[in-house]
C-alpha cells in the first residue's frame, strides 16, 4: 500500500531502509526510524483501536508515551507477544506484526460498539447499582454465574500472553553525581553544564532519540546554529565526554527515598534479533547525589463533544509527525487551540503543503508573535472559538464550530489539531515528595521547593520559553554539580533566536459542554470518561477528586491520566464551584509509564530465582538417586530409594537398617555457631533455658532456646570445647534466626558479657553415624580419640582427626541409637563421607534421609521444632521442662512463663497416639477430638503433629498435642479426617526404648 | 593417616567460569581463613602474631604477601592466608595472644573465594551489590561485607578491575551463575 | 530504599544491608522476676509507634554486623540522627545530611 | 433511590440527572451517642450495623480525609476465612457469611466474587502447615480443601507446576468461597447504607484529641472541625491506631508499616482465581477490570508515608514471574502503599479499653479487608452493649497482658 500521507522530510527517518509490517493482517510499508504510529498515519490508517467501555473507534491522538488510544498487541515469535503497547512508542522493525485490541470480530466492525448506543446506561459507577438480583437464586448467585463472567470478558484491553516469556532481563544498581531526566533542551543544557564541572553525569530519555521538543524544531537557532544542529553537536560533545553516559529508550519511572531513581531501559528490537542473549530490558536502580528533572511538558487535549473521533489529535504531535517522520496527519486540517504553540504546528503543516482551513482560537485574542506569523502566512485565524460538533465516525469529516469573525460554521477537514496548553511533567518531583504549587497565571501545578536533592528545569518547571528553558537547565546542571562537590564553570549564555514566546492554555470543559448530559465530551479517552460522568459522580456525592477518580475511573487507565487529569480536575472544580487547588491532585505514583514485570524481576528466574544451598555431600546423594526436599534454601536428601522402591519402602528399609546396624545421615545443614569468650557459659545460660555454667569441657547438653515470650524457638546440642568455647548447633531452618537473636541480646542487652559469636554452619560437613554399629563404622578413621563408652560417653564432644583431617566428633543421637556426629572441614566432607559409607556398608549399613530421621526420632518421642511446635508451645507442653535450669534467676523467656496463659492448666501437651488398627497411619494435621462425630464448629482437643508407619515397631505411630494430654494416657480419642474419624489411644510420646539403653550402647 | 585422596574440594570445582578481558571469574585456591574478634589490645597483638596489621576501620585491608586482614566490623576481622594450613596459622596466632582475650575461629572451609576481573568487573558486581563501586567511593584496597542480591559477600577490591569475593560455600555456585548472567546483560562499556 | 548512616562503618549504606530491629530504648527489665506482669508485657509488646520522630534500632547485618540506633521521621522517612547502641538518644536530633 | 436495573434504565432515559447523593455530608453536630473515628470500611460498617441492627443511629463517622482513602481503598481485596485458630476462623467466617449477602443487604453491588483462594505449598513443611489448616477448618465448618498439583493447574492454568523449578508447587489449599470484592464499593456501600439510616458521615474531619471527663471516662473528641461530644468513641483508624489511642493516653501493641501493592495494565481474563504463596511471598488475582492485582510485602520499618522501596516490588515480581511465567511481559501500571498496623500475634484487637467509653478496633495488619463486615458487626455490638461480642471477646486488648495471644503468624498462616 502506498504511503499516501508521506511527505518529504522527517529527521528521524532513514529513507534508504524501507520496512514492511502488518497491522491486523494487512501489510504496510514504512521506514526505519518510524514508529508504528507514524507509519500507520503515513499509510492513511486512522482507526487503530477501540475504547474500553463503549468500543468507540479511536485514532492516534499523540506522538509520545502519553498516547491513550493507539494501544496494540505486538508479536515477535513464540512467547514474544506483548499487549497494550502504545503505537507511538513501538519502533518499526521489519516484519513487525501488530494487532488491534478490544474488538470483535474486527476493528472496523466491532459488536461491542453496541454499548456506545446504550451509553446512558453505562454512566459512571453503573455497575455498583445493578447486576445484583434476583436473590431467590441464592445471594450473589446471579453476579457470580451470569454478570461477573460477562463483565470480566468485556473488560481488559489486550489479550494476555500465555506462553512463558523467553526473553532475558537485567538489573543493575548504579550511582552517579548528577542524574538528568529528560534530554530535551533543558536536560541537555543541564547535562552539559554538569559534565563541564567534572561530575559523573547520567542523562536519560525515554525516547529512542534524545532531543525532546528540539527534534521537531524547525525555526529556532541556538548559539547561532539551527536547533537541530545544536542538538547534534551537543549530543556529540556529551557522547565524547568520559564522565557522561547517555541512556536512550530509558525512562525514569520512579523516584524513591534519597534520590533512588528507577530507570527502565528498553533495548531496540533489531539488537535483540541480532543477539537473542541480550536482555530485552534493563532496570537501573540509580542512586544519584543530585537529580535534575527536565521531563518537559505534555500537551493537553480540548474537551468538546466527540473529541475522540479519529483524526483529532494534539497539535504539537501533528508537528512531530511532520518534522520527525515526514507524515502529514491530513490534507486539510482545522486547528483549535487555546495556546500559541499550536500556531507553530499550523505554520509547519502549511509550509509542507497541508491546507490549514482555519485556526480557531478559544481565547478572546490571538495577537502574539506566533498568531501574527500565522496570519502573515495567509492562514485564517479566528478567536472566541468553540467547537460544537464533529461529523464523521470512523474519521473526522468536518467540524462545526463558532468563532469570531465568522460565527458558526462547518468546516470540512480530515484532521483536527487541538491544543489546550501544556501540563508540566511533575510526576517524579511529586513522587520524591515535593509539594506542588498551583500557578493561577499559568493554570498549572508547578514544583514547589524540592524535598530531595533535586532541581526542576524547563517545561516540567513551567518554564516554557526555549531560551529560558536552556538557561534554567544550564543553571540547574551547574548547581547540581556544585552540590555534588564539583566546581562548575561560569554560567553560560545560551542565546536563542526564532523562538517567539508562546503562551495561553485552558483547563477543563467549556460552559456549553458542562451540564450537557447529551454531549459525549471525553476527558479520559482510554477509560471512556466523559464530562457528564464527572458531573454525575459529584452529583452523587463523590466530591473529593480521589472519589471522582475511583468512581469514574478517570486517570486510572494505562496512561494514568497524562492527558486527562488536569481537565478532570478543572471540571470537578467547576462543578463544585470551587478552585482547582481546593480540589487538589490525585497522587503521582510510580511507574511514570508502565514497566515490564520482567524488568523488575531481572535475572531472577529458574535457578537464579533463589540460591539452592547444597551440602558438600549433595553430589553423592544425587548420584545415588536420592530424592531431595527443600528446607529453607537448603536441598536435603529426603530418602534414598533403591530400584523399584517408593518412599515408604525406602524409609522402612532405612529405618530398620539404622536400628539393626548403622546408617549415615548428612546433617551438614544444621546451624552451627561457635561461642567464644570469657563469659560464653554465662551467655548461654541467659540465652537458653538450660544451665550451662557447670557443663564440663568435653560434654554436650541439649539446649532449648525460647522466645522472650516464653515459647520454644529452637533446639540443638551444645558442646563445651574449652572453658571459654562452645560449639552450638541449631535446627536447619533456625540457624539464622538463632544467631540473630543471640547477637541482639549480646549487643544490646547483655553488654556486660565478653563473648563473640561466629557462624560455622558451613565450616563443617556433619555426618551423623547412627546405629549399634556406629562405633565400628567410625573407629577405623578416627585418630586421637578413645571411643570407648567410658572415655567418650553419650553427650560428649572431642576434637580429633578423621581420615587424617581435623574433626570435631560429637557423641549424640537423634535416633535413639548409639550415634556420632563427625564434623570435618566442608572441603573434605565428601571424601570422609565416602570412606565412612564404604565402611558402613561392610556392616550392612546404608545412607538415610530426612524422612527416616523424622521417623526414628518420632519413635523416640523427640520433637522437631516447627513440626511439634508452631511458636505457641512451651517446654512444659512438650514435657521438656525438666531441661530448665531451675536455679537460674533469668534467661530469655523465663519471665513470660509466669503470665496467665503459659502457666494455664489444661494447655495442649505432647502425647503419643496409637491407632486401634495398627496399619492405619493418621493424617498429620488432623484434629483430635473426644468423640467420633464432633458437631461442626466444636473445638478440637488438639492435632496430630507427626505421624508415620514405623518399621521398627511394625505399626503406625503418631505424636499429637492434646489438651490436658498427659492426664489422658490410656484414653481413646479420635483423629478426624475427611474420610471419617479414626480411633486412637493416648500414650506417652516415646514408643521405643523408653529407658534409652541403646543410646549408651 | 591422611589418605592421598583427601584433597579439598570446592563447590566451584566443576563449574566452567567465564574468561575474557571484559569479565572473568576464577575460583581462588584454598586458604586458611579466620574470623578474629577482640578489642584494641587483641587487634594489636594479632597484628604482630599474624604479621599483617589488622586495619582499624572500614575500608582498609591490610595485606602482606599471601596474608591479609580485612576489617569486617569494629571488633571483627577476616584473616586470610592463602596456601597455608589453618592449624599452623592458628597455633601461631594463639601463641601470640595467650594473655589477651579474643576469639579466633577457623572458617577456612566456610567460605570460598571468587576472583572477579575485567573491564566490566564493577558493572557486573553492581547487578547485585548496592554499593557505589566507583573507585572514588570504593577505592582499591577497600574491603567490606555487603550483599550480592540475596547473598552476603565480603568484597575486596584489589585493583581497579580486580575484586575478590569471599562467600559461604553453598552460595558460591549460585553467585557464580548470577555474576555470569549479569555479565551477559551488561551494556557495552 | 533508604540510605542509612552506620555509625560504626562511618558511611551511609543502602537499606537492604540492614535489618530493622524495632523501637529503640525499650529496656529489658534488669531483673525480670521483680517486675509486674504489666511492666513485663509493656516491655514485650507495647510500643510508641509515633507518627513523627522515632528512635529505632537497625542492625548492619550485611556490613559491620552492629546494632545501632537511628532517629527518623516516620512521615518523611528522613533520618535525623544515627548513633551507637548504648549511647543516649540525642536530645535534639540535628538534621542529618539530606 | 434503590439501586436496580430498572432504575438504571429509568435514570438513563433522563440522562442520569435524578440520582441523589449516595450519602449526606452534614455539618458535624455538637454531640452524638457514638463517634466512630475513621471512615474506612470497618468504621463505616460499624456505624451501619449500629444504626441498622442495634438502634443506635445518633452516630457520626469522622474521617480525616476521604471515605475509604485508607487501607480500604488500597488493598488487594483478598477474602477468605480459612484461618488456623478457632477464634480467628470463627471471626473471619462470620465475615465471609456476611460478604455473601452483602450486595443485597446494602443494595450496592460490592462485587463479592467467590472465585476461590488457593494457597500454595512448596515443600514438606508447607504441606504439613496447610493440611493442618484444612483439617482444622473442616472441624470448624469452614470450607478448605487440599488440591494436588494437577488439580492446582486445572484450577489456575497459568501456574507453573513443573517439578523442576526452584520452588515447585506440591499442592495447595483451596477455599472456594474465598475470593475478592470491589474495595471502594465496600466503603461506599456502607456509607450509603449508614447515611440512609441516620448516621452522619463527616469527611475532612481529623480527630486531634480525645476528651475525658473528671472520672477519666470518654467525653468526646477534638477535631479539625471543632469539638464533638460523645460518651462512646470507637477508634477504627487502621494505620493510625497508635496515634489516635495515644490521644487518650493508651499505648498499643502495634507497629505501623508500609505495605505495598501493584497492578498491571488491564488484560482480558487470564486468571480465574486468587493465588497466594506464603513461602515465596506472592499474591495475585485479576480484577474485574482486567488488571492483575498483586500484593507486595511490608517495608522493614515503621512509617506513615504510604510509600516504600523499589526493592519490595522487585522481590514481589520475581516471585510472581516465577510462579506465573506468562505474566513476565505484562507491565506494572501503578504501585502504591498503605499503612498497616501490625500486632505481635498478627491478630486484630477488638473491644474495650481501660478508658471507659473508649473502644478500639485495629491491628488488622495486612489482612483486614476480608473481615470488614464481620468486624463492623461485632464491633457495633461491642459498642452498643458495652461488652465484647462473643466472637470479639478473644481479641481483646488485654490478651497482651495475659499472654493469651492468637498467634496466626507463628502458625505460618498467610496474611492478606
Ligand atoms: C497494600 C495492602 C494490601 C492489602 N491486602 C489485603 C487483602 O488482600 N485482604 C485483606 O483482607 N486485607 C488486606 N489488607 C489490609 C486491609 O486493607 C485493612 O486491614 C483494612 O482495609 C482495614 O480497614 P479499616 O477500615 O480498619 O482501615 P482504613 O480503611 O485504613 O480506615 C481507617 C481510616 O481512619 C482514618 N483516620 C486515621 N486517623 C484518623 C483521625 N485522627 N481522625 C479521623 N480519621 C482518621 C484514615 O484516614 C482511614 O480512612 C491490605 C492492606 C494493604 C495496605
Ligand atoms: N508552552 C510552550 O510553548 C512549550 C510547551 C512545552 C515545551 N516547549 C518547549 O519545550 C522546550 C523545553 O524543553 P524541555 O527540555 O523542558 O522539554 P522537552 O519536551 O524538550 O524535553 C523533555 C524530554 O524529557 C523526556 N522525558 C520526559 N519524562 C521522562 C521520564 N520520566 N524519563 C525519561 N525521559 C523523560 C522526554 O522524552 C523529552 O525528550 C522548549 O523548547 C520549549 O520551547 C514549549
Ligand atoms: C484492587 C485495586 C485495583 C486497582 N486498579 C487500578 C487501576 O486499574 N488503575 C489505577 O490507576 N489504579 C488502580 N488502583 C490503585 C489506585 O489508583 C490507588 O493507587 C490506590 O487506591 C492507592 O491510592 P493512592 O495511590 O492515591 O495513594 C487499584 C487499587 C486497588 C486496591
Ligand atoms: Zn556498619
């Protein structure tokens, strides 16, 4: 198809590189440098989307990221479909496939457009008022079954991607002296000044090409050169400076505490096609000492009936299409404006041969230099204008307006350029918690005094003249560099010619639209919010602008009200008969423009999502086909199935093997802390419920740590290595928490103590060797230790050697069998394990995993913190209060035990449960009740904490927390499950070797 | 009876680490490592016994030959002795500190070291490390405990484009993979 | 992400290196057994949680490892002072470097 | 005017010019029987039930800003009642039952959407904890079912249930009656209902002091719009509970943290339910408008700023993209924060205080939206009768004196 609207010129284009693309399946041509929007306009495509609620045909309104209408889906191969992209931002690439959204069956003919005919039904908040009954179907039935599904399907814009995204994303922290946001006139001047001061400067701009409004500037000269030449030279100089980085396609999307600024950078599509390993986007988390905001301003649409018809667009955008992309937005245009800047567009379009039928100015007078220039160029200018009607649905055909001179008339046109003036982009300033001040003269909110180390310059500071913007940018850049500790050069005069001042502007809706409940005068294009919706909201009591926003949804669309918020606010003020500052603004929130989730998530996916911690012995277990379980970040061997074995069989075999011979268990993940210092024992006395002062060197004690609120927090074995040195172990999951709790008390409460704590969790590979043949298994490898019962009894610790390397051997048992834990330097862990395993095999031994470990300890009635306990369980509940150092005046958690609840009678206590049918294994978590069929809503006596088939006992066993449980031994209780109640007899929690004879074997 | 097969293993052993001028990762040979804790007298005595002045404040990392002492906190240092046996080094230090209260804990196996070099080294580290790594803020010689994303590291700058990272061993494969990925995504410098 | 001045490291460091430790100067009764339930549960649970100037504990976990105190305005989140554990709260916190 | 399809049509025919104000905005009177401090969902619901069920209509709701502008207007709208402890389950179930009939009760479509809330288990410990919930809930009469990974996938097809991912999904609990509701509508619906029953709703009226009589009992409040007398004052000020209670000299076991949330750009339906993962900290649902609504975590420090750090969003989206790989290309539209008042046991505080006439309802932390109707209902009873409603009794402030906490945090339950 020919590019009928293409004209000569267009600085952004490379005409030597034609590009073909499709939109809704139709092939079109464009050039490199085009955006999808400019190419569509060049090809005469006017309808590009359908609106959210009324499915009205919509065209392109703007040339930038503020675009509310031209949202498309863009696909590039499998998994690379992105909905809701603004055509004004999509850079054209060869073969690009774009589709329109929110229409069925086609963009031209959309069934949904019926809603436009029924529009009065769909006023603001209509859905709160209906879709409720009938109630005889059951409360909410109709909403759930009928209405909500319809509403949901109707809502939403683009279709959601379904395939995993194959692209990469990257994320970096960054630092600079001066961050300049926006590379327009003000930003460039600021960056140059800061760079000349020697500061580290980062200059970012969301556009593909830096330059901002200078790119479309055809008339002005700066420092004696045409503005675009100045731009090119300045960019070149900045690009050459070692202390400047220019990030294009990079928006500053959020301003957080202390100048922490989020930047999102898009990589250009051709680069990604050339190298698919490149990230599609980068997230820069920039900590800037100083920030210069030079984000420019956004042109405001005018509010009049049917102002949303395709072909009606912002004046400056039309100018950009012409000057950047060589696209005329129409053959015959009418300009309606309240601001001088639109005259520039009219002049440029006229020079390009476009017929400008009329410039209709809303103001009483249009006498500034730009209007004069327009008149001089032979363009008719009329004032006191008002737009009354638009003809044309799929595209504008004529406008009916009143103006002076000329009165009411209808002008045929294929495009209408509008300008309501300019809204400074104060988003980032406001996010940084700067307060905005309403400037009544300018009818704009402008930055007040900054709160963060920031300066605003140029149009975002409501400084609209080019010369003034440059000067302000220069000053801001210098001041920022100085504040960052650099010495800036003298201020620089940046003379400008050919940029006559432009002023004006209007806010809100004209009187003839206000109150006209028939007019479809749009305030928020994307969300289909009209003037009458704002009026209705206020009529219904939604007076606060925040209520207006939420009731009408104005400003909540994907453009976040960049075009609409000021108009909505002015309309609300007019309806409420109050002032704009009285009404106030809604909150500016990040992101400035939508940012891809992937960019926030960065590289954190698959294996990089979270570190998987593996023990030194992991590889061996993996080779043996072990199943692993996640415990925190650790991967722990869960069980070691042999060929054909399921978990249950493997665990039974492992358990029997340990009880009969020997088993090896990788306990390396247990937390370990070395507690050293003169007061180490005293410190442990205070941190743990147990007594430690008298623990002999070489002996171990089971330690129980409470929270200050009196509940069991963690447990472990603590061995005394020397009078001033202890080896403390913790649970796998509790390691970090225990160390943190210890440091907290040590540094802030028990500051009288001289103690130092060092985590040694990963220093040691810990191999538990358990079973009657444990001693035989380790004996050949251990040097320098007498392993006899007398010399090395249960609960002892010795430093020696194993396999020739230093080893810390503890005689401890979590299985109830004779047991040792051999700690060797992690780097040797695997080899020592292999040696021990080979030896164990000689004794018929095996490796066992966490599941068997759990069963073995349950047979013994040993608790697992986090399984028997949940942070609400006391030592007394567990029957572990014997461990409390009774003579101690104080330890963490002690005082709380006297509070009413921990001391209460009838608390849940740990008991054993044996099912009447020994083959039935109770469900963990099942509630324990006194009767088989407790009425719904009745209280449980407790719950099953652990439950396993026990190979040792040839039957199932369970542990439970049961109210007053110890007094119920022998009673029959019930475990209630979905399948019904299972009877079980309460027993003591230890099922095997209650006297502990085997421990001492 | 140290069997010949008992050679120290590192989780980084079997990984293929990136090499190049832009960015390279290498795993460092085993070292004796200690966390040393104590007050000023202990610091002074340890400096003598270890042969490296333990720095008094953040930023300074003392080193002499293959030995180094990094400031971790006001009474905490990381002592490194590459290629030495922990037992011997410990014995020497303990001998020099018999009368001074302190804590010396062997962490030789707790962590491993990665060397990060190349033009992009600082940029790649900045993928996970939130500190300002420009040389004016993080000069050559500075060492500190910090973060790489979700993992605690000790970062020591040994040259403009030469860093050493000490990291707990179970985190090291993840860290190597994360750094490799970060290098891939970094913009051309 | 806040920038928090660590009085031990002598520099500002990013928030993610720290762990928040709740309100500062909540003193554990020196002899817990001697205090009433009321006093004890005050210590355990009750906090000032002010809107405005607030003294709080931070620990530089991924740094020097030390606990210290910060005075911060909980509305602006601006940090007004930072001092070592055990030191008294500055009487009139001077406005820190912004 | 009743809200109905018929009236929507009628009004449409007359250009919607006939809709009246949904609630009146009177000037404050000098005195009320009850003053409610805080015009969020809980405060408005309290007023509504006082007027509609307990015959106490001389009530004012004082709101410092705009109705629903606190956490009610900024939460991720997840509703469920499958809490672990009996006391909690009873309270939240009470609320869920009220949700089911709320649109009809208020004649205001609050869009209660029982689309199912699924809580994922990623490891053995999760399975134990979640199954314990399922069992406890069954006995309590609260629906909650265990799903296998395949059932999880069938219920929410965009979840990645591959066993090879870092934190594979090994099962889930599903509460089918759980779901979402339209947050703003809840505040507005209650406001309309309360106003219609004579309650004065007064916005832009900040309470700056609590007046006490010589005996120490509550006598009224000071506000930015002048003093208002009342013998009963109910404080329902969510994030600001400590601040308001301090006006009466009452210290609270609370910390106020920023809690963030975010939404994507709207897309056509891609997710039919609510999914939560406590283990990797991700919560997501899709609103009726099409945005993916995502709950982030709290920032680490106390703050009243309603903003937080960027790293929180990063972490949240890491987890979301890991669970739902298809959303990685969606884009964040808006990210905001609220101020949540968190108790040591993550359970709310409802009831009387040591100051006669002063009642408090707070500490809902990150998960009180779901309780709105139930909370308002039991609090209204508590205020009207001067003694705790049966369901509210366990949640009294004095549990922090006896140590009888209702520790939902310890039981690794999920907030939101
Ligand atoms: C991001 C986020 C996500 C959440 N997600 C969920 C979720 O998914 N599910 C869930 O169940 N819960 C969720 N919550 C929690 C839930 O939002 C709250 O628990 C609940 O909304 C509290 O309601 P409220 O009415 O008590 O408080 P609010 O709605 O906060 O109302 C309190 C009101 O008190 C006013 N006030 C304060 N001080 C004064 C004063 N001095 N004078 C007058 N008025 C005053 C405030 O302005 C405010 O309007 C979330 C919260 C947040 C912030
Ligand atoms: N009233 C008027 O006549 C009027 C109005 C607006 C602009 N102008 C002209 O604009 C110029 C002012 O220059 P200026 O530099 O202030 O504005 P500018 O529009 O030239 O530049 C702003 C730049 O900031 C970028 N930007 C905006 N938000 C961003 C973000 N969040 N992240 C990254 N980049 C972002 C834009 O892409 C743009 O390039 C003068 O030439 C002036 O004449 C005039
Ligand atoms: C469930 C839910 C859905 C939301 N959807 C949108 C949305 O589609 N567009 C939007 O701009 N904001 C949306 N918001 C956010 C609000 O605009 C706003 O950020 C939030 O209410 C907090 O208020 P504040 O940002 O004004 O402080 C949503 C909020 C919630 C709670
Ligand atoms: Zn520090």
